[in-house]
């Protein structure tokens, strides 16, 4: 019952007029926090939001999940077990739906600030993936994490990644963080 | 930090139609094979569930860019988060047969009524979008962005104006014609 309501809340959120969105988002966060089977809820939300990525779906998912404390990191660690078996080592720029899932999970986990060290370790693991989308998720997750170690890793990616676009994204993120500190 | 300026952010002077990118890599990089780059941009930046018409914002001045960027963030948890976007010139739309006339001007779905008037719903086929993206990419267009620092400055300025996109409960926007 709770899952069906949550699923409907996400559907409504994706189609809601702007004025309704903050309230619907708060309701979805509350339902997710109270869920007995939260992984199932997260999966439903990711499915819906990734499918609507060009209409702001990724932002909706990050906004909700990042308010769920440990949940994004716990889900990401579990998701990693199955998804990492499909990671190729070769650099690819083609679209892979799970890249969007990682984009949401790593950014949410970083913003939730639940366990920065474990979050950073997961990002190290994800850097092994060949797809551009995965490494972009890491670069954006590190930006959101904002710890000294995260900046160090961003700096390394900016200098060493084999993909010029990822190097550029990492470099821009580093500069943006420096500008925020001034 | 200074307020963001249209030409610096978008890489072109106005007028321009902007579209938010879910992720910056959706627009690819200059070193990518052009066919793959175009396919990614159209599939990831425009399509998925989103079908024609497509949401774009027409900006001509620095002020319009700032208000459109804040409008795009007005429904997100953090209104100062960075905004990644790509810009197209009106003549590029025209060249590929996408009509952007007054009839296509439809209010945007944001908390800023002023910015909502900059919004267009444009009809386009996949072939037209591919041609549009190819034109912009071959012209050397990069993805533009307002950084978080930019957006903090925009947000501070908008709060002083009691902008609906900047405050949870505005007593009434002070911006003229809003």
C-alpha cells in the first residue's frame, strides 16, 4: 500500500505544476524515510525519474534521496554488487541507463553526508568503470562531497583521466569549489 | 562574485534559445565523433519520455538569462545549484525548420511568472533536432553553465526583489511587470 502511494507520489511530482512540487517532494521524502522496504521504493523512484531525465527527473530523484540519510549510500553499495559485473574497462561515450542511476546515487550519497569516507571509497571503485557517464557521476559526486580527500581525487582526475571531457569537468568543478571558498 | 553574463555563459550573444541539460556530458566534447555526439545529445538531452513539444527559454539579455536560470532551479531543493545548458541561435532553429513564433510561446513551469514568459514549447522531429545539434556542434558550441557561485549571486539579488523563485513565501515580487 505504502509503496503504491509512493509510486503515485513520484508520478505526480514529475507532472506537477511548479507551486505543488515542494510539498509533493516533502511528502515523498517522508514516505521514503518510513518505508519498511526502502530499497524497493528507491528502485521505483529511480526507474521513473531516469525515464524522465530530460524533464528534470534526475534532479527530482537527487533532491528526494539526498534527504534520506544513510539510504542512498546503502542502496548504492548494494547496487554496486550487481552492476559492477557489467562495467567494461574500455572508454565509451554511448548512453548506459545505469550511468544515470549512478549519477543520482553518488550525488545523493554525497549530499546526504552520511558517511563521507565510505562514500569516497565507493567513488574510487566506480572510477574503474570505462563509461564516461559513470566517471561523470563520480566527478559530480566529488563536487557534492567537498571534503579535502574529494578535492584531491578531483584534482587527480583533472590531471590523469584518459577522457578530455572528464578532465575538463573535473577541472571546472575544482575551480568552482575554489571560487565558493573565496 | 559578479552576476553571470549571457555571452560568457552561453558562448554566443543573444537572442538565444536555451535548454537545460540533465548532465553536462549529454552535449559531449569537441573530441568526440560527431555522429555519436549528435545521437547522444538528441537522445539524452531532448528525448526519453519527453516528446515534442520541447521546452526551451528565449533569452536576449543578461537579466533574462539570470531569471531563466533561477526559474530552472526554482523547483529544485537547492536553488543555487549549478545550471548546465545548451544554447541555439534563432536562425539555427529556422534553418532546420523549427518554428519559434509567438504561437509557440507558452508559460514555463517555474515559480517565476516573469521568467515564465520567456518560455516556448517547440515542435520538432528527431531529424530536426539532430540537424540543430549538428549545426551548433559544428559551430563549436560548448555546453554553457551558471556555476553555483553564479547562482548564489543571482539568488541573493532575486531575494532582495522578493522574487517568487527565490523565496519560499514572497510577500509579492518587486520586479516591474512581474
